[in-house]
């Protein structure tokens, strides 16, 4: 709604929701002149949107602009600032995309390395089993040769 010489305004309830305060506190602030507001003939407060937005957390309070002061930022400066922000957002999106790709590649590499490690372990276990089997077989052959030699010696054959 428009009020206050054509400026956009909020009701006390709307301003309270935006500022995350009670309606009563918004009315108190309007009454005390802490925020720019006017009261109509029914006693309802109309609070300047600009005044509310200046009080939002994370936004520095800007001095009220008089008629002679003009805007704090020219439309060209605002446009350049907006373009700078868009460029920064695009840069951050590209960096995010690269990070996501790196994360995916890292995950794939880790998975491949784990599979290679498991194959190596299995191969080592197979080789160990084969080696133990080979040792057992060689022992049996050696024992067989030893026992043949004993009987040959015993019976002279």
C-alpha cells in the first residue's frame, strides 16, 4: 500500500513479521519515531518499507535521505554492482561445479583403488595357498623318497 507521500508502506503486523518482532513492538517503534511511520484517522500505523528494510539483520542502517541529497547510489552504480554480484554468483557456481566434479572423480578413484587392493589381497591369498600346497606336496615327496631310501638300505635293494 502507498502512503507517506507515495512511499510503499507496511501495516504494523506486516512490519512486525518481517522484523520478527511483535506487532506491539512495531507500533511502539513507530510511535517513538524509531522507524518512519504515519498513523491514519483510525489509529492504524503505516510503516515505511524502506525504514523496515533498513532494520533487517545483516543490513547496515543508512541515513535517511533528504530531498536535496539524492540517491546514495546512482542507477549506473547500482546496475554495475548488480552485474558484479551476478558475475560473482556465476564464478561461485563454476567453482561449485568444479568441486562437485573433483569430488565425483575422487570417489571413483577411491573405489577403483579399493577394488585393486581387494584383488591384490585375493591374489596374495591364492599365491599363499598355492605356496603352502606346494610346500606340503614337496614334503610328502621328500618323505616318500626318505622312506624308500630306508627300505633300500634295509633290504639292500
